């Protein structure tokens, strides 16, 4: 039997190819293109090789931003993961109050980033903001525009306020999936509250927590809008996280080459860390299996 | 080990039960004797698990008291009651090894490691899992997990009672038999009070000294397997126990005769005319097909199940079952049925009526 050869089927794939090309491949390749060229304006480009990458790797500015970024992501994960689990454990499991809690918890997640930034920016001001004014009145010298520590605390509290709900909601979903018999058996076995958490609740939450932590890591590592609105990267460079620095470099100074090299490395770092996270956590799961 | 007394116990899942129908477990007085093996038998949703959870303290009853050896424990938490319970679906601690799973109840009670290791070995031997002691419990099959649950239930020697809530549902038939036998052995050797919930009559009858039959939140009969078979106190017991169950036929009863559709059926005892809905109950084992005597029936089907034949027949428009011996011949002209008078029970409103010597 002869098979009919008909290559027209390829046309069916075309829309996807076009979509992906315009949404991902072409923009990414443009950046790659910039990262190996130099320009002095007038749309004239010269081949520069890997010089921008070398420059960037030798630049203190980038390493400092990366350090701040890692510190930021580390701190918010260290707060949000345990806090989210704690909140989920203490939420009512069913009934009207459970729904009320769920809605209240979801609210911060629905607020756009720049609005969150604005809310906290005003909230923290000593002249008109409730928080800033109160702290000031209590005699605490709080000023996020001048004091590095205050700026960091503000950003971290803001992120915790904005995103802990996500971890809590995911953890809550994990908790809800545990059948009652497990708790009953634990009572029969005279397990302490800690052991119930350690041997029943935590293992059942591992899956969703992996996702929660991964999401929180990626999101916090890319964070731009909120610190930009609140501190603008200051005071000085103390809250200039990677993406803020990148935008300054690319659009502020119009250093397209270095910025392109920077963003490629930025992308690779996120990819790498996410991969490591994922592998470690899924392996942890397997070991337990 | 203890005698467990239920005193006026009842439970409703509703906050303000108004009528009797609101109670999942209707008022109940009963002593579970120390060291006896009981089976709690009934169809799904009849209150078996509710009763079990009340005894173990997972549930607080709406009314009444529970006493362990005369001591009121109605409001005592589960841990103080020192009870072991195995649930219908396997509960294992996934991240622990099989060994740690079995040791868990003992370690939580602060027993020393030497003793724990010894007990774990014994139990592992009993449930046939010595080979996998060091494996993580996650990823084991459902019946292996259930064996671990059973093992965890049996690992403590000093429990007041061992409660089983349909523990063998997920286990395959061969293993079921073996585990049940082991439970019996365990009972014989250690004499724990055991309560075994099931909806499988074979399981109940082979496991227990005494079977407690529940129906619609009520205990309808407590008795030995023989009593349940010969003298079901309630039509539900007759129907639920036996395969096929008892034939229940509407009738009028006068003295030592029952009248069905104008024909007389002799009874072993004499009865005063009972009130309400009157029925007679005859087990298929005590009905016999005949060519000449008895009442007319129409045989519809004969099922040969090996040990005996089950005859499905039509008796005045009602289905009845008759059991005939394997070698008994069933011919087309056998269109009459007789009942063994001594084994015909009389029921009024579903409850058995006590007769007087005829």
C-alpha cells in the first residue's frame, strides 16, 4: 500500500511557531545579538565578541546586585515558607470561617504590584503614612528613604504581606487533602502535636510546598516594581536589586551591550537555581519513597 | 484489658437532635466482656463505625456514659483510654521505615528501645514483613500498608481493647484468611478484648465469639453465630445472615398455625395472635421441595453452587429461596414446599415473637 505523502500538515504547526517566535525566540535572540555588539548610536553596530560578558563578570556592580538579590530572596523565603505553613495550620478547616479566611488571604494576591508599592510607600512615610507616623511618634527613628536597614525591612515586610498568602493557600490545600483517619490513627498512637506535623502533615505538604517555594523564589528573584516604587533602589544602591540595576543600565544609561549580557546571565542564574531547587526537592521526595 | 460498659449511650451528628431518626446511634446499653472477641456486623451506615469511634474516644457521645472496668471514661481523651484501633483504609507514616512505623506507638509511650526492637520483630514476624523492615513505607502496596496498620494496632501488649474497623477491606482474599486466623491466634494467646467491625458475615462469624448485629443505628441482636442463625431476633438479622437470607413471608398466626393465602403452615410453638405487621421467617435450609405435601410453589431457577443447590421459587407471588442437598433431585413436578415447623419463626413488626410450648 502506498502512503500518500502530504506535507501540508506542517501548516497546522505554523501559528504556534509564529506565536512562539514573536513572543520568545525573537526577543531573546535580539538580546543575544545586542550582547555581542557595541553601538555608538545611529543604529550602527560593531562586533564586540564576548567582551561585555567579561566586563560584566568583572564588574563589582553586578556582583553586588546579585548579592543583594540572593539575600532578598533568601530572607523572604526563610520568612514566608514557615509563616505560610503556620498560617495554614491555624486556619479553620471547614465552615464559613474557612471561606472568610480564604477570601481575606487572597486579597493581597489580587493587588497589582505597583499598587502594593504605592500603598507601602505612603504607609511608611513619616509625614502622612500611618506606619511611619506611628513609629515616629513612638520615638523610633524610621526612615526608609535614608536608612538602609529601614529600607530593607520595609521591602521585606511588604513582600511578606503580599505573598505569604500564596504559600499559606497552597499549604492549606495540601493539609485539606489529608484524610481524617490519619489524625485519628495518630491519636490512637499517642503521637504528639509535633509528631503529627512532622510525620503526617509535612510529608503530605511536600508536593505543594515545592511548588510554592519554587514560585516564590522565581518571583522574588525577578522582583522589580515594588522596590522601584518604594525605594527606587536607594538609599544609595542599597536596595538596587538585579532587575532595578538592569533597567538602570539598559534604559537609563542606554548601555545596550552590557545590559544584554547582564540579562542573559540573569536569566541563566534563575534557570540554574530553579533547576537545583527542583532537583533537590524531587529527590528528597524520592528518597522518602 | 478491661470490661467496657455502654450506659444509655446514644449519638447524633446533629447539634440538636429532635427525633429518634436524628440519631446515628440509638440508645444502647451493653457490656463488652473482658477478653471476648466481638464482631460488629451490619450494612454500611448503620452506626458501626460511630460506635467504635465512641469507644476509642475519637468521638464524644451526645448522651450516656462509657465505663472501662467501672471507671467513667466518657470524656477521657483517646490517649488515656489506651486503646488500639485499626482503620478501614491503611494509615502509614510515609516518611518512616516499616520498622519505625511499627515502633511508633511504643516510642510515643516512652518504652525502652530494647523492648521496642523485640516487639517490632515479633509483630513483623506475625504479619510476614520481616524482609522489608528497613524500607520506607511509602510505595508499598495497599495491602502491605494495611498489614503495617494492623501491626501498629497489635504492637502494644497492654491495651484495654483492640478495635478493628473493617480492616481487611483492601486486602486480597488469600491474605484476608491468613490475617484473620492470626488475629484469632493473637486473641487466644493474649486475651485482649477485641471488637471487629465488618459488613461481611463470614468474617464476623469466623472471627467472633459473639456477633453484634446492628441495623439503622440500633443493636438488633447479640448472640453466638448459632443463635443468629437459628433464632434471628429481627427480620434484618434473618435476611443479613445466611446465604441466601431467611425467607420472610406475610402471614396470619393463630395458635400453632400460620395462614398464608388461606393455606395452613404448622408452627413448632403456639402464639397468641400478634399485633401489627405479622410475618413468618424460614431459613432456606429448613424449606424442602416436595411432589406431594405442602403449599404450592413455582420453581423458577435452580442454582448449583457446589455444596448445595439454591432453588429460586415463586410462592404466592413472592420470591422464596429453598436449599436442597447437592445430591437431591429436583424434578419438574416438584411444585410444593414444606417448612420444618420447629424452625419457623414468627415476627411482629419485624421483631421475633416468643411462642409458648404447643
